[in-house]
C-alpha cells in the first residue's frame, strides 16, 4: 500500500516517542484510526490508548524490534502482531483523526477493502503542536483511571434514542453485552464490526469511541 502523511505526522511521532520510553505497557504509536471516517471524528488534538494494533503508519522501539524480528512472519504480519503471544497485553497510542492515509487500492482484498472503507478515512488537515503538549495523561497509570471512570460515568443511551433526537448530551455511552450486540451497534453507528484476536478494532478495555450524529459515543462492554 502507498500512504500520504499529514503535516503533523512527525510532530506527533516525536512527541509520542517519549511515552514508549516511559511506559512498558505500550508497544507502539500508530498514526491510524480504523474508524476515522469523515463525520466519525472531530478532535485533531485527541489521542487514545488502544488494545488493537492499528498498523498503517506506526512506530516501535529498537528493543521491541529486537524482540519481534527473530520470529517475524513471511506474511500477514499485522494480524500476527495482534495475537496475544506477540502483544502480551500491551497497548498502542492512536489518534482520533488519522495522520496517514492510504491510496493503494491493489492488495490481497482485490481493492474491495479500499473501496468500501479505506478511501473514506479522513486525513488530518490542521497541524496540532503535540511536542508542546503534555501527553503524560496517556501513560497507563494516569489513563486507565481517568478515561474509564469518565466513560462509565456518562449517560447510558441506545442508538435509537440518538437517531430520534432524544439525546441532548454531547458525549454518551452505549452498552453491549455480547460480540453480536457489538456488531449490531457498530454497524448502526458506522464503526468497524470485526474482531481480531477477540478485540474490536480500536477498542481499549472493551471501549470503542466514535462520533455519531455530532455526539461522541463510547461503545462500552457491560
């Protein structure tokens, strides 16, 4: 695949590099959001942790490469990276608005994945000064408590309420109990529906966040 980079791609990586050095629970910084389609993202300053390996423009440390390269596979390395034996419970940092965008249509999916999904991913257009921003909130010791507590304190609604205009809050949570529940809800809000190694795309601790109808919606496992 061929990628184009946002103006602040290197700014973002330079700033986030420090996180990889400080937090052993992180193993990559990615420039990609699988759910980053136009209308599903808003804040160019927003970064998240994710248990899902995003790929498509990512950074790792030398020490991690030394861990992985002796057993690096000949193909399908992205799914290989998502396996528990490689990930070992570690997370990645990813942006709300992608800092890379692919324009490579030809691949193993015969262009179908590009036509149905990849070509709609929004590339960040307004650079953000990440190197002048305190990103320590993304360290696990800070992030897990703040992010998860805040999400679980949000109003609980369902997608039908959002569609009918009943929801006035700007940020909510929508609960799912099973994988099939998640798939049904994700399809309604436009999020990716598949799982890799048991993890929904872009999820962190079971939470997947997207913008939907102007509302920040957190799909949250009960």
